C-alpha cells in the first residue's frame, strides 16, 4: 500500500523513532550519552556515546543484540505504568542513568538490569532479581540502585553483591518509586536520590493503603481479570509519602522529619555536596517550603517559603544549590516566574522561566521565553549575569556538563529537533514527513490570543472552507509554538478540506501568572470563551472560513473542551470529536484538579466542580458528538466517557462512542493511531454535510 501521512505518523511514532534524544553530558565534559533507534520506523532504541575529543560516536548498548532470540520485550505492570506517565512510545533502551562523569550507565531491558562501561564501550547484564525498575548508578560509579518488588536494592559493581536496603512485605507500600500524582502531575518521576559520595540514599516511602482502589477491565477479553489501580480522585485520600535516609548497605535508616500534616506533598528532592534537599507543598498547593536536611539526624530546616493565594507553580529542575550554597529556585516575581538565587530574581520581568536544565559551580542553564510561541536556552552565573545561548527563532533545550553544552533546536524551517555540540550535529535517522506545514501564526482580539491558521495546500482563495478547531486549550501545555513538528497533523487535517485553527487560551503557560490563574475556580468558561473569540477574529481576517460549518476536536483536556463546545455553544460549533475527555472533574486526580477547583468537591468547592462538569449539560446536546476513549486508560478513566454517554442516553440525545479496547491514554499502536485520524475526519465530514440542526 502507498504510504500516507497518517500511516507514516503512526509507523514512526510521531516521527520520534530514529531521532537522537535523552542527552546526558559527563560532569568533566569528556563524553555525551544519548539514545537513538536505528531507523525512523524501528522502535528498538539503543544507547550511544559521543566522545568529545577526539570526536567520535559509538554504539554501546544494542537492545536487539542483547535480547537475542527473545520474541519481544517483557514489561512489568510497573514499567508499563512508568512509560505511560512519561508518554514513552519507544522500545528497547527507553531510559537510562549515568554516574557523575558518565563512565557507567544503568538501564532496564525487558525487566533485566544492564550496566554499561561507557569508556570501554562494553555492556553486560547483571545477576539481579527481575524485573528491575528505574536503575541508577551512584555518582561515583561503584554501585547501582534499582527497585524490585516495591523495594529498593543496590548492587555492588565490583562483585555483584545485591542488597535490599529498604522495603516491606506489604502490597500497598513501595520504597523508591514515585506515586501516581508525582509522576503524572509534579514532574517527579523518581523516588530515590543518591548521596554525592555514594554512601547513602534519600528514599521515598509510599503508602497507598488509603488511596481508593479502582478497576480497569479488558472488555474485549472477558476471561481476563480486571486490573486494580490506586487512583486518588479529587477530594479523596492521597498516598502518604515519607522520606528516609538509608545507608548504602541498609544497616541504618533515619526518618526525615517535617510537618506532613501541613505539607503532605513531596514535590521535589535532590542530594548535592552540601546534603539533601526537599521541596514540600500543602494539599491546597498555596504554600511550598524548600527544606535543607541534616544527613545524620534527618532534621529539616526551611530554606525558603513560597505562597500564593491560588497556587504555587512547580517548575522542573529545582530546587538546586550553587557550589557556594546559594539556593536556586523559580518563583513569583510580579506577574512572571523568575529564576531566583537565594530568593532574589535574576531574570527580567518580561521573561518567564520554563525549566532549570543544569546547575554546576555558580552557573545555571535554563529554558525561558518572552514570547510564548518560542523558548530559548539561557545561562546565568554570578560573574557574567544573564546571557542567551540560543538566538534563532524556535523552541530550544539543552544538556550540559563540564563546560560542554549540547543544544536541541526545533523550528518552523526544518523537521524534528536538531541536536548540536558546537559544529557537530548529531545524526538523526528519523523519517522526513510526507508533508510540510504551511502555517500562519496570528495574534488576535483584545486578549491577544495566539493562533495558528492552517489552510489546504491547494486552497484557492475565494472558496469557502469548513472550519476545524483543534485545541488543547488547558493549563500547562501550548500548541501554538514555532516548531514545525506541532503543525504536521493540523496540515494533514487541513488538506482533507478544512481550515484548521489551533489556539491557546487563558490558563496556559508563558503569559504570566495572572493569565494562568484566569481558570481558577472555572476550567470551562474562559477556555470556551477564548475558542469562540478566536473563531470570530480569524473569520474576520479570512472570509473563506465558513462559520455555518464549524467542527471541533481534541484529546484529553482538548477532548473536554470539544465536548463542552457543542454542549454549551451549539450556535457556534456544529460537530465535535472528544477523545479521552474529562467529563466530571470529581473523577480526575487530586493534584491537578484541586489546584484549580479546590480540595472539597462536594462541600465548599461544589459550585466550581459543578460549573466545570459536562454531565449536567447532557440534555442540551443536539449536535453530532463522537466520544473516543481507551478502555485501558488509567489517567483519564473510561468512566468519564461512559458517565457522559449514560447521561446523554437518559436525556434521549443521540451520540456516538468509539471504544478502544486495550488502549491507554496514549495511542502508540500503529493501526489504531493511523485509523483514528481517518475515522475522525470521516465523522466530521458527514456531520458537517448534514448542515445545522434547526433545533
């Protein structure tokens, strides 16, 4: 069969296969470690090393060679959940960790522990209990820690001795892992941290006994038992998370003490030359404290306290410390999120910090933007102050160590992300997309909303086009960015005969704290108002947009917004496809939902939850609506779609439901991913051809 864009997009896992990624740089700058699969349609990701001097690239771990004749990878339930939280769609070596000087790397392959000598270029499997989860070498490269059977273990590389250093024989208690809300919502994907000297670990103990147990069934296989998941719905109990200092041989264990009633969330941690650090947050997320930890007694002392009447933002990569002990954080400075050194902002008021990438000596590398459509890499140090490491338009990131900086850049004029170290460009084996996007980036209306308008490549001016709104529209994530990768799918949709509009509204990042907090107490109204406003403004600029034929589609929050649009504004939106939509925020997780709507969904905050729910709007539906949901989704539970469908049926409202059996919140399965696009287009074309419903 001839290749098509949907088939190519699915086969290449959205063009990520074959592209270099997951860069780490040795602290001495001697080598760069990264992942890359052999080709743009090969998911078996391998581990590579680039020696800086003399410059050479080496394959160190080939998963196909190590797996041998094994028919397929064997992944534990815990590993599958970890990949789901990180949105990982590849196979083989999908994650790894290195010691301080990148001489040793550890990784899990099909549940087995693999350790690589990155200097010699040799890798071997160690005799460790399988399956292993999240293996990490200590900074000195003498031991590797890993999680097995909810317990933390270490293995000594000199003789292979394995020691269980922390664990309990209780099914609802885990040591060394990140609980669901930490991995899904806090940017914290790990549950243990090595001491700088490799002689101890800071370990999270997670007790999920109080967390509600929900069940996920494989409805296509009624003979298979349902799977239990611990899922903390809004207003319900969370996991209890504690922290301990554990000796490397497991002989000593000291509790880290803080006011856990006031600050139950462990949102970040680190252990540097000066000792352990914790960041803990209140349940209502309005207060956050960074704590220094005594590595002997476990006693804590507050280093800085942040508060906000709505919520304190969490930014990846902090807290950290400079070599002289000054604290590096990202916090509120007026209406922006600034890089803070010991509580003092060192970035200007028109810059919003996205993430801290590296802290070494007195230098900080971070991502930031003044224009939300672009992100640059910046450097700050106490001698030279602030300087830009990227100048070209686009979206940039970096990895650094020992004065060596690897820059990753995506832009509108090329496909994918280009990774460079000085004059060296790391080879990408990703496929070139079959199409090139042609996007008009706009700023419209009194709110100066950022919009991308995509027309068919063969559009003749003067010919009316039905409109397809394609938003995410919620907090934390932007769609309107200066990177061609974001516009491939919208271009294909446009080429099917639509004018496609992608718009970011209030609540999104990058436009100041007041903009982000516009959705406080109401996730529905601002998001929907902004999509309606964008449609009107775009049509005024482009008369070819036919406002009598307007569809909307989205996934996750975008799915919620799509369903919301046809339920509450059927005068504007004539058909919708809602993929994995949140329909009642009482069913979504604590940390995300309570930030915006409050911690008491059936009490003091009831009105906010009711106003943001779709269930009571069901009777208002008189536009075509297709609901799509994966029955294995443990992020947005299938119950969201089923409960809305039940309400629609009870109200006598015709609608369509497309169940995806065995599919999670992601859709990496090639056949499913390909056909989902074509099925949505077919549904929307039929719906719009019917014309507006006079009722």
